[in-house]
């Protein structure tokens, strides 16, 4: 029997990726306090794994029934700086200026949480990208579109930008939900009735 899937996220991009892959699922967003920010000393993989775990756990606490919950969090990283969602246009410009002409990475943490037995699986994925050197007018034109809002690193690969290129790794990971990893983890959750993950 195929178990019910719950997406513990309000991201329209994650919802779209699941829909395009043909998954039947329900959306239950976590509370805002489940997404507390960066802790000192955390690496990008540690950060996204912790936040994915917190999101899945938050929804699991109040969910009654048999289901697999999907928690995910995504950040960009460049020059050792973790880049989450920009707070405003000025912040977005700082992020894009940092990445301009440089290699950067996008990390996603992914947590599959099983209810009602509360076993979980926790992994992360990483994609390496190259951003072209952006001219000032090119940068300003993009910022004016507002397409940077709500996106880790202030850009959306799914927007068809011709100045961001994947060097290595998953495209769906950059969009916000690593579908290849998700498929592997859902298979593991369906087959593994004994072990659970540990953060």
C-alpha cells in the first residue's frame, strides 16, 4: 500500500516539483518558529539538515495518522558565506554581487519522517554552480523584477536565467527539492522497518 505523503513546506516550488513528478500529496506547512536561523559554527549541510528535521518534526507533532512527511530546507553558499532568503532588495544585491563571476553551491537538507512510529531519515544534497560576471545594469534589471524574493541566494534557477550554470549535481536541488535523493529516501523509508536516522 502506498502511504500518504505530506509536504511540510509552504514553498510553491517544492509543491510544483512534486506535482510534476506525479506524486499525490497534501501540504501542511510548519510553524514559522520551526525555521530558526543559522547557529554559530554550523556548516551548510549541518544547517539545512537541522532545519529540514525541525520542519518535519514540527508537522509530525500534530499529525495523526499513517503518513510519510517531507521536510526540506535550502541555502546557497559562496566564499564560506551561507546565503538564505534575502530580507530586501539591498540584501539580494549583496548576495548576487558576492556570487557574480564565482563558483557557488546550493545545499538542501531532506528529512523523511514516518508517522505514527516517528522514525526518520535525514540526508543532504549539494549542487555546484557557476555564475557569470554580472554587469551593473544586468544586476539592477534582475533586481527590479522582484524574482529574487523568497529564494535562497536571491535567484531561482527555474526562472530560466542564462547567467547561472550547473557545473555538477541536481537541478531540482537548486530549485529547492532534490528529487533524485527524495526518491531514494522514500524507497528506504518504505523498505526499512528497523533503523532510523540520527541528527
